[in-house]
């Protein structure tokens, strides 16, 4: 990727004379293996570089940072250590709480929609047919700041009259693929993950979807103080993307404008989840 970016920048520099390239730092946290994250984001960052350059009339060099965990990415955006990011809804909300001046750039679409499903899964031999059957079982959550992997799934469990004390044990495993592997291996009876991870890793004959719930698609967010023309250029560049070969790795079909109100249902779910874990407990990441 480094060599490919160098070539793009060299061509852009020739087009704009001796203008110094604008460095833009893009960040994403590790919701999957680092190699998978790299593969997912390389095509889209390369695709938006040229339209951004044309809109701001300056060569651009986009640098990709993959944060080790959600918390690192949230803090980096809130502190302005990266220029723009692609986060889950809950991470955007948590970053906004730390710095209300961050700005939404766009939100993804899936099959033309801004809603998609999260899954709660269970081993077929675990005696779990529906959500209420999770009581008395073990559960694998994702990252402690994950929209699907924690906040919304805990809100769904609460709606089924299940809180942390009703589980034999539970853990925060960090990534969606680790949740899938925990249920597959039998270390946990059930778990919460995104639909794409289930489709990729789980055998539906052995691992069943016992409950689905609605989530909002991921936002792309700019740091406080990123110049308005650059923000607008990023948004326009994202909205201009339609090629499946570029968007396919992210599992999205395009981008639309976003407002804070688009994520109000996530805020409600996060608020509800606060009662899932007794106050005496502090969630820890394995």
C-alpha cells in the first residue's frame, strides 16, 4: 500500500505543480484482525483520495491508522490526533461526549438503507431457542464500547428480563470474530455479533441466530477543527462512491448525509444498558 500511495501522490503533485501534499490521518479501531481491517479500508481510501484532491485543489496523502481497541480510537478522535475516522455508532456517541465539537461527515448505507441487524447467536446444542433461554447460560460480548457487541445486545437482554446476574458468566472479548469463535468452541453458550461475522464464520447447522435487533449504520466523523472545505470534500468524495469493488469489503452500498439525530435510538439503547451490570461490578476486557 505504501508504494501505491507514493505513486498516487507523485501523479497528484505533478498535476498541482509543487504544492505540498496535505496529510490526512484516517483512523479505525480493530473490530477484526488487523490484516482484515487493512484489506477492507485500502480500496476506499485510495478511491476518495483523487476526488478530495480535485475539490480542494491540492494533492492529498491519506495515512491509515488501525487502533488496537475501541477506546484508543475514541480518545484519539476526541483529542484531535486523527483527522477523520470510521466508527460504530456507540463509539461516535462516546467520542462526542468527550468532545462535542467533532463533526459527522456521512453515514454508510447497506443495500440502500441506514439500518441493519445485529445478531445474538447460540450453539444449537446449548438448549437456547429464544432470547429468554439465555438466562442461566454464559454469554460472550464484544468490546466494552461496541454498539452491537455490548450496548444494544445488553439492552435486548434486559428487555427479556435478563441482567448480568442472571448469567453464569460473561466476558468482553474485544472483536466480533472472537465472539463467534467463543460460541463455536463452546467456551460460551451465546454471544452478540454483527451479521457479516456470523455469515463468514458460523455454520448455521451448529450455531443458531436466536434473536435479531436493529442497529444504525456506521458514521464517518471528523475531528474538531478540521477545515470546513476539507470536511465537505471528504463528504462529497464518500457520496460519489458507488463501485461494488470499492464498497464491497466494508459491506456497504454507499453513503448519505448524517445528523446527530440519526443516532438517537443508539443513545437510548446505551442508556438502557447502564442497568445491565450491577454498580458494584466494573466491566473488564479479556
